[in-house]
C-alpha cells in the first residue's frame, strides 16, 4: 500500500534499496511520515521556499517537506547508497528535488543559496550536527542566507542550544546561538521513533536569526566564552586572567567574583568588545 504521499512506505524503500543503517554515518532513520511532517511544519509555511536538507537518507523528511509545498529541496547526502531511493522521490516531484552527493561539512551552502527565501530543515547526523549549526551561525553575511533552521539534535545538545544564563546547560553554544538567533525547543522525539533507535531522546530545535544582533566580533566573543566556560566553576577574575582579568572586568562594569554561567549574552559581548 502506498503512503499518504502516494510513494511506497519507507520500510519498503529501505528494504528494496538495502539501506541498512550505518552507525559511522549517524544513520537513524524516521519512517513515520506523520512525524516527519510535524518536523517540517515546525519550519512554518514552505510555499515558495527553497529548503536545504542535510542527510536525507531514504527520504522520510524530504518527502514531508515536498508534500507540504516547498518550492524546491536541495539535499546533501554523503551515502551514495541512498541516491536511487532519492531519485524515485525526485521523479514523483519533477524539478523539485536536487540531491548533491557529498559531505555537508565541506558544502558551501551560502554559495548555493538561490534568490528567494531559504529554510534549513534536517534530521542531522549526530557526529556533525553541532559543527554544521556553528557554520550556519557564522556565514559571510548577516542577516544570513536562511530564514530559519529547524534541526533535530540529541536532546542534550538541544538544551545547550536554547540555554541562557538561567539554565544549567548554558555554555559557549548557548551564547553563540543567543547572540545571533532566537532559539527554542519545539518538541522531543523518543528513541523508538527511529530505525534503529538511538540511545537517547532527540529534540527538534527551531532558530530564527536576529536581524540586528549586538555588534560583536565573533572571534573575540569565542575567546571570551572559551576562557570563561573553560573554567566555568572559577570566578571570572581567574578564568579571564589571560585576557585582562580584573582590569578588563572593571572596564566592562562586571563583578569579577561572578562565574561564566551567570553572564548574559549582552555581558559577554560587552567584554569581547573591550578586547
Ligand atoms: N533524514 C533522514 C531521516 O530523517 O530519516 C536520515 C537522517 S540520519 C540521522 C542522518 C543522515 O545524514 C544519513 O542519511 C547519513 O548518511 C547522512 N550523513 C552523515 N554524515 C553526513 C555528512 N557529513 N554530510 C551529508 N550527509 C551526511
């Protein structure tokens, strides 16, 4: 029996193309099109939007994005075994799916961005997810080429992405995401939703770029957060010693007895701007 989009069920696609999941490629597939549609809907309206997807695998999320009316999906997949299955989807949606075989970490998404709105939606391979997110947060231009990022991570990483200073998961990633975006947790996905099930719960996170983030040099911001969170239990006078310690903090008007995890993004930017 065909699935809701008229294509074969994903379980059949996987069996027919011999797509046994490979751990080294972070392959945990989603086979439920209702769930993949829920992920795709988190990105908001898709009509007229070009979607970049990383790691389409057998295409469960790709199919959801296309069925919800995206103008086009440009998907980067490293595993050549998935290409015949994706070609069937491309045939079902003529001219709307372009698959690039390659490593997303080496892909210049900004250079590939067409005119018109772009959204990024992906169930990311866990071993490269955080690096891809950081790359998308640091494009050549800001506001960036994308309107939103809707991404699946391990829940633990998702919590770090959306964390602020009121939260135990706050760290370098939370500062970077909070500086450039408004990030929120959309929903959790239990291990049983994947084939094969991963060990931990996953979460879908949605990030929208701030149009005017606080002016700050990213390298300096990273130097400050690296030093501060590198010794997160220490007072800032100690952890920021190599960058100027007490004198730097006095200029920023920040109590040197505070710890990294109590500083807001605005305070981190204030320190970075004084380096
Ligand atoms: N999107 C599919 C789904 O939701 O069922 C598959 C998700 S699976 C977690 C991650 C996918 O990313 C796999 O298809 C894997 O082959 C692919 N992948 C892993 N590393 C990659 C990389 N560096 N660049 C592009 N794709 C990659």
